[in-house]
């Protein structure tokens, strides 16, 4: 990607959910995610008179924005860029609260998270662009946010666009590697932003429900990812499940409890020393059982809500994996997109991949983006 010599260039990885989908939308409920080695890149250069946002994905004409008396003034006529604009808005508010003089900048966005044809794999491009934009502006203004500050600012931008987003994808894109994640209370965040401002929120008690911990990859299991070829809308699926279930009913309480138990097992399998036990290799069998149980939970949730979480191709993908002694489940909200597999070293992966190919399921050659430079941050 050509850049000016003084450009600030930041790349953020995509993500995949490993476990805890749907439950993680409730504050404090656990989940497991990985950051993947597919990236979205933001290049920031100093602007003159106005800032701009360019991306080949969103068309040829840039979006124009300026500073106005009431904040950011944006021409939205042709391009929404909702997450990018939300990231700029929250970062500019922090800049203003800290008394830093405003400047203009141009953003160039390039994504490697999607198929060359433009079809989305479901790797979290919205979170990645938010995280990368915040990181670039952090460097531009010298805000000194650190990983936790960048996560919090990106989370505030995210819920300005998608009010019920868990932010697990934001955490994965920020921290890298395998992470355990619990989401904050988004209503509390919105109220605090209006009452005390962005700067006072950073690192404060309003994030009390949030937890982000590093997990160790299962050394004896291989991670494989299959793509069904059918993109899915997370927001639409989560809304559909919410409409089809009672948020306070006994079935939902049972779902959250069961999810908490099986994801908790996965946390323990990937961090056995966390409970004070002697350090031992990750418990691969416990991890496999947890993934299989989480798949069954999502199946039952789909049946109860009337939402197709596990599509026919996702079912084939997962059944083929279980048939060779592996564990598999839809990743994220389901309804299409990707499925993930954890396979023992002696499993017949080649046979599973032949079944995938026969059913037009694409094996994505995806690895895990390594952890970024800070320790557990909860």
C-alpha cells in the first residue's frame, strides 16, 4: 500500500469467536476469541483544511469531514463509514477534553479480511477498522492510551453504532492471541459518557464487568476454519434471538448458566494455572468437550428462538469434524460465515476436508495473530 513518508500505518487483526456467543452479549458472561492473521490496515497522514477517509471497499469518492462548533461535521451523502466516524468522534472528544489542539488528518483503509470478490468471511472487519483507527489517532495526537485505553475507546465507538455489541471482537483485535473476555455494561458506559466524559471514563469503575485475559493455545490440538460461503449479519441474528427469547425467563437463565459452565471449562483448559493449580499442559480433552457442549447449546438456542444459527453447511462442517474425533461449532452468531474446529493431531483432517470440499465449504488457511505486548488486563 503506497503511503506518504510521514504516514502513521496501523494494522489490526480480524477475529473469530471460539465459544460463548450470544451469552457474551450479557455483561460479565465469559467467552473465548482468537485474533487471526488476516488484517485491516489504516494509514493516517496529516491533512490540510479538512480531513478525509478513503477506502477501495467503500467506493471511489472520499468522505469529507471538518471541525464545527458542535463537534465533527460530516458529509454522509455517499458513504456511511459508521465505525470509522464513531472512532474519530470519540477520539476527537478525548483530544478536546485533554486540551490538545485539533488537527486534520486523512485516513486510507485497506482490508485483507474479505474474499477478493468482496464477500465477507465474518472476521470482524468493523471491529478491526475501529481498533486500527483509534490506534492511528492515538499515535497522531500522542494520547498514550496503551492497549486497555485503545480497547475502551474503540468500545465506546462501537456501541455508538451497534448499541448491544459485546465488544469481544474489539478486544481480540486489540490484544491479539487467544483471549478470555467478559463484556461491560453498555448502558452504564453510555450514561457515563454523557455524564462525566470520555477521559474520566478511561480505566474507571464503569468498566467493572469487563475482563480480558490471555489464554494459552491448546498445544495438542490444531485449529481449522471452514467458510460456508454465505455471509451473515451478526446484528440481525442477535436481534432475532433476542426477539425470540425472553431476556429474563427461565430458559434464558438456563442458557446463560450452561454457557458460563462450558466456557468456564474452556478457560480452565486453556489456563490451568489460573485456579491456583500447578502449571500443566492445556487439557485438550476438556477443551474438546467444552466446544461440543457449546455447539449443542447454540443448536438449542436456535430451536428455542426460531433463528437458524447452525445452517445446513455449518451442520455438515461440524458433523464432519466430530466424525473424526475433533470438536467443531459455528463461530460467532452463525447463520453462515465460518465454523471452527479443534482437531487432535491423529485425526483424519484430510478426510474431513474432502467432505468440506464436496459440500462447497472452503478451508481458510488462517492462523492466530500473536498476542500484543501487555499482560492480562481485566
